[in-house]
C-alpha cells in the first residue's frame, strides 16, 4: 500500500520549488472565505499539529502559510506519472489503484525477480518516485491487503524511513490495544461510538464480542469491517 504524504500539498510545493517538509502550504479555495475546507496541508504544517481537511479559520493565527488553489487536473497528471513508475516494475494485474494518491501492489512474485526483501522493494519504489517527482511516498507492507493498509495508516506516515511492515504477530503485539480506534481503516467516529456503547474501545475488545452481537449491531458491515481483525487477533 502506498500513500503520497499530503499529496495535493506536496505537488503544489514541488511545482513552486518549496520543500514540503519545511514550507507551510495549504491547498484551499480562498474565494470561499474562512470557512473553506483545506483539501490538503503540507507535512510541515502537520508537524505543527494542524489537522488535514480543517477549515481555514481553524488554522492557528500564529502560523504563517502559503495558500494554493486546488488544481485537480495537475494532481491527476502527477498521479498518472507515479502509476507509470509502478508499471515499470509490476504488471497492472498486480496493482490496485485505491485513490488518486494510494495504490495496493502485490509484490509477492517480484521479490525473487528483483532479489529484494519487502522493505528493500518498498524503498526502491519510494526512492524512484522521489527522484522523478519530488513527492515523498509512504509504504505499508503486510502479508495481506488489510495489514498493508494499517501499517501505512498508523506507522509508515510517522516513520523516518516512511516504510512500515506489519505481520499478524506484530499486529497483535502493537495494535490490539491501540487507541483511538478511529485510526483503523474503515472505523469512523460513528462506528467508534456504537462500539463504545458495547463497552469496546480497541480492536482487542472487538475480538471479544460474540459474533451475534457484532452482526446485530452492524449487520453485513460486521463482516466487512472486522473479519480480518478478528481472524488476526484470535490467532495464537
């Protein structure tokens, strides 16, 4: 799983000759006033504690920043350029594009082809994306799609290497009791509130709920949201 850090803001920084990790930049339509939503903020602003997709008036007044108008066509061009890099290494059959700035790649059969470990493979792609586009990507590596996504969302974005690996064993060790539970893929604030009413605040708690309770509360979403987590967490 691969995510370009603050993708829209990073594209704007690179296009204007700024370092995304040093320059405070916001992608937003200022003509909409202070209530305009920031579509993206640079990593430098995230480091100051500013939340992505906040409204302009919510940015602390003491933070000086540059504003860039959204340019979706440009972001799609850069996304296509990065996808082109993937195609130089992997078959399109092994690439699943998840969004404009994220893709899942099954690298299983390529490890022996390139004689690399999963971490080395991720670094090879990240370095290539950086050298050609100036965009800093993050990569989550896991033994299945779910673990790759969680590795990226919770660990890779904050790692100095921008790479994180997650196995079923390390998931159990580090994430059973991780909070807030909304850090997990597909667990929104509404779902978190419903789980809290059931006395659950972490993924370990989810595994302890009887299946009938889960399905009564969430219906078919129970299978979609939690089957992988339950399968992983119950395994010894």
